[in-house]
C-alpha cells in the first residue's frame, strides 16, 4: 500500500479545513492509500509562513511518505513558479502528487512524462488570483 500524506489549506480567512480533510481521507481510502501524515496551514493569500508545508517538505526528504494528496494544486503553492519548484522538489524525493480538483497525478503514465499542462496551470493561476494572490510573478504560459 502507498504511504500518503494529506495537505489542506483554506482559501478564505476563517474557513475551516475540515471539509477538505474529509474529502481527502475519502479519496485516499478509495485509492487504497495509507494516510500516514496530515499537514495543514490556516494561512491564506500571500502569507508564505506555512509551517505545515515546511514540515511536509522536511518529512518528504526523510521518506516518511511517497504520495501527497491535495484538494487542488493551489492549496500547496502561492504562485505558478512556486508550484513548479515544489513539484520538482517533491519529485526529487520520490513523492507522487495527486490533486483531486486538477485531475492531476504525477504518478500516472502520461503525467509523469510531461510537465503540468497549460490548461492545468491556467486553472491554478485563476484560483490563486481569486484568492487575492499577487500573480505578477507568474511566468507566461
């Protein structure tokens, strides 16, 4: 069974992560992933102080899990360049990334051979913008 970590973060101040966590646990069960760690941050927007994400990355380097399950790629990143960096960092640690809303699985045959498609990046960019992030550092597609 694949050892998985779950990461959640709200998109609005005062919002709970409970619904996200519940959905992620259900998807993990459906995909027969063994959830060994939960990480979350209560920050929104450009706040880059995300201790849950920092702990997740430390544990990834230690090999604590080999899959990361998120509701959306915008939950783990504050910009597209940041997302690309995270994906590369996790890939180097042998971590498979699964995003429910983005229908993305870096362990899938097609996804593992390509970078995120322009369409997926556009969706992430739009969600980040709706969250009020400064997307001026986003590289053109």
